[in-house]
């Protein structure tokens, strides 16, 4: 659309004109546009004003200033920040052009006339430059002061304009890129990043905001080892969190036990031997797992995991007891496992300081060792009797 913004005086004076007072219209131009905050709600009630391009739509008693304001406002409703960016694009000379080569002026001089900072002018300048690279608007060189061109719709303005200087930093660039990837305006993400206290308040007060923050942290922690360490340290130092982690770890372990039966068709017995899961056992495990998988996100899985684990564990025990060969192998595996544990524990007893045993002696030490020796002797005797004769 072509948007004409008529003004009582030129938006930019030529280089040989005397710099005068900035008009109220120019001051309004440099208000940071809030079109994105009001969005279509403003446009729906302003279309009547926006459609008027002559004084006939204004009450006969209205002054020329009011009529001018209405026309300027209508232009902004249709084009948003593009109408202001056009003023910069057609009046500020591109970098590299000397003052004598063009009737345009520098961004610094333009800012002085407008009563704002050069940085703000350059934000509009850069927005136009990006849009020109995308073919939405003409390049600066093709524009002359006072020239009107077809402007993009207002809803794409914030895809190019960044109202905060922090966006030019490495941190700001990363935040803006992440915002675009999420499909939101970079200005919103930058605003949040610049006010961590407001973010904290929103997280503390609003469960949905806290959930969004939790999801974001989980995504970030996967690629941030330092954050992983910090979060682990925070959990280890907080008793309530440690208990919660232990509970969730147990639930996850039990679900993993059931899932392995479904996916691999095998199960571990209490003694630790791996056997093929019977069809009945596998079907029951699959039924419980499907119930767990259908739970809503955030719903407590602890009770469901315990129920599934206990049911499957009972079926495993029944399977072992129903098969004499399995039952015998289970006893053998359990005995050998206990023997290995006992051996490892005894081997950890050291007598390197045998000369100083009198310093660590307790009355029951010798008694316990003698009882252990007797038990081991009985075990050895029983095993020798059970050993096959050659």
C-alpha cells in the first residue's frame, strides 16, 4: 500500500535550512511504537479513521491540526512502524555517501531535528535495510526526500525492528535468534531477559509460567554441562529435592523393569538370572505399561509404577516356582551370589597393622570371627558331601 503522511512542515529540513524547534508531530514520531502490544484490537476500531484521506471525514469544526493527526494516525494503523522507517530511509544518507553527494543528511543530524537519539534513528534505519535485503522495500539509494512508496503490512514490522540496543550484543543476538525459532517477536524475549526480577515474579506467582521455565531449563541443561553441575549441586543441598529425586528414580527404575519385559521379552529373577518371560507375564507387563504411558504429563507415576512392579514381580516368582529346573537354578544363583558378596566383604578386612591389633581390639571381634569360621566350616563340610564322587 502507498501511505502518504502529510505534515504542516517537512519531516526533515534540508542541509541549508536552519534547525528549528521540533514539532509535536515529530515528537510523536519518535514514541516507541506499541502496535504489537495492541495488535488488531486497535485496528478494528480505527478503520473508519484510517480510511479517510481528506478532511471530509472530520467534523466541520475540527481544526487542520486535528485532521492532520487523524490522517497520520490512519496511516500508522495501516503501515505501523514502516511509515516512520520510510521517513528515515528517504532522509538519512546511506553509509559511505558523502554529504555533498546527496540531499540527505546523517543519522546524527536527523536525530537532532527529531529530538531523539541517533541510536533510535539507526534502529529504524537497520529495520528498513533488512527489509530491503528481503525485497519488501526499495534500497536507500532509490529513495529521495519526500518520496512515497508501497509499504509492507504493519504485522511484519516487528520481524525487522528491534527496539532495544541490547539486541546488538552477542547475548542479544542469541536471544533474538531463539525467539524467532520459537515463533515470537525478539523484542518480547529481550524485554524478559532485561528484567530477571519480573521473570522471577512471574514464575513464583503463575504455575504455567513455572512450567514453561522448567521445560526451557530442561532443554538447555542437555547442552550446558555447567548448568547440569549447578542444578545437581542445588538438588544435593536441598533435602526436599533429594527425597523427590529418590522417589522419582525408584519409580523410573521400576517402570524400566516392566518396560524391559515388554520390549525384550526377558526378565530378571530375584536372584539375578535372566530368563525368557512367559506370554502371560509379558501380556500383564504390557497392560500395566500402557496404563502408565497414557498418564497425563505431570501426573504422578509413583503409585502406578509400584503397582506394575509388584504385579510383575509376583508373576516372576510364580514362574520360577512352577518350573523345578528354574527353581533349582534360582537357588544355585542366589547361593553363589551370597558367597561372592561374603568373600568380597571379608577380603576388605585388612591386617596390615597386625602389630597394633591391641589398639583396635574389642571383646566380640574374636567371637564373631570364630562364629564365622564355624559357619564356613559347616558350609564346606556340606558342600563336600554334596560334591559328586569321581
